[in-house]
């Protein structure tokens, strides 16, 4: 398992997606984006680390023009 090999102290994952059901069924909001995040380890217990993680993602997103 990757966790056993790497033994990370923190893991953060953020996914943004356009969901078919949001765009064309039910709510019908074309272009609607859903964001999901999952944090483990230090990111859960250390507010400063968590804040830095999300600031880095926001900064990278702006520089890529997303």
C-alpha cells in the first residue's frame, strides 16, 4: 500500500469536477463545479498547515488561470 511505503505525516487531496447530474439533470446549472477535499494527518490537527495547504492550492489555481 502506498501509505505503508511513503509513511506521510500529512495528505491533502482536492478534486474539482463538473457533474453531469448538476449540469443536465435535477438542478440544471450548466458549468456548475463541485469541489471535494479530504485531509489526513497533520492537516487535521494543525490549523496553520491546513491553511497553508489551501492557500497554495488557491495560488496555483490563479496562476494557471483556472
